[in-house]
C-alpha cells in the first residue's frame, strides 16, 4: 500500500495567473475602446439624422398627438351619429 502524505496546500503557477490577468486587462481595454468608438459613431449618426429631418422630433410628436386627438374625436362623433351614444 502506498501512503502518501499531501500537504493540503493549494499550489498554482503564479506566472500563468499573472499572464492571464494581464491578457484579460488588455482585452477589456480593447473591448471598451471598441464600444466607445461604436457609441460615438451612433451618436454622430443620430445627430446628423435629426438635423436632416424636416421637422424636429418634438414637433413631429406634437403633430402626431394632434392627429390622434382629431381621429379620436371623429370616431366618437361618428359613433354618436349612428345612435350608439345613448347613455
């Protein structure tokens, strides 16, 4: 029978751990740089698109709200005219 005593100490190659940590940090920096560049490009494209619009987004939203209110009123008036408005 072989009886080997193990020390129970956790041993690791610190050089490999350090190299892995450095590579992860470099990859994270590279990924962050890529995200920043893509975000900047999206913001610039959005600003350019907004400038080229004939109506400002808030004006467009107000026009759509007015259109929806008019459609709602027209529908309600048609419903009342058909005799369905009795309460």
